């Protein structure tokens, strides 16, 4: 059974490990080895700590072990990652649903956005997101701008 809860500062190192494992596992199908390495070198700890502080980072636990995370800031979904051994079990969908639910409660935006990695397009489409533009480049990687109407 997977439980979704708010992330805490003590979860940070495991969140970074899950991010690294998930990105290393999934991203090579869409990005070059150099692009993957460059992205993994980026320090995400400050952004995650801010989402934790703001109560905007969720974690998924299986038998007490942190196996996934997802958050939001502004109008965007951030850091949706699931540890590879736990992928394809609905955990990402549960995390995203938690983000969307809180986003609706805390903001008045009518749409939620995500700069989706090229390899995540099908997942986000399955969750009701639509591509709204051509791929954009940020941090050396190309992303798909996607959105979902939530109101």
C-alpha cells in the first residue's frame, strides 16, 4: 500500500536520490548522455526545500520507504519522480492527483502547467494534460509545455 503525505526536511536526501534514479532510468530514451548528466548535476535541493517549507511537496511511501515525490510552485508541477523499482504501479498518478487537489485548494488558477520531459508526454496526456506549444529549451534540455484545465 502506498501512502501519500507532505514531504519534510528529513526526506530531502532520499528525494534527491529518487530524482537521480528515476531521471537516470527514464531520460536516456529522450535525451543524450551529456544532457542527462548535465541535468543530474543541477542542484535541486533549494527548490525542494522551498516546496517543503511551503507545504507543496508530496512524497509517496511504500512500507515506510520513500519511493516517489511531486510538488508544485507558482502554477507549475515540479519534480514528479518515482523510484524505478516502483514505476508502473500508479504512484505517479496518485502523487499528481495530490498536487492537483492542493493546487485547486490553494490557488485560483484555472489551469495547472508542467514543463514535461519529452519522455513523460504519454503519462501527462493520460492524466488529462494537453501539449500547448512546441518543445522549449531550458537548462540545456527540451521540454513540452503542457497544461490541464482544473476548474
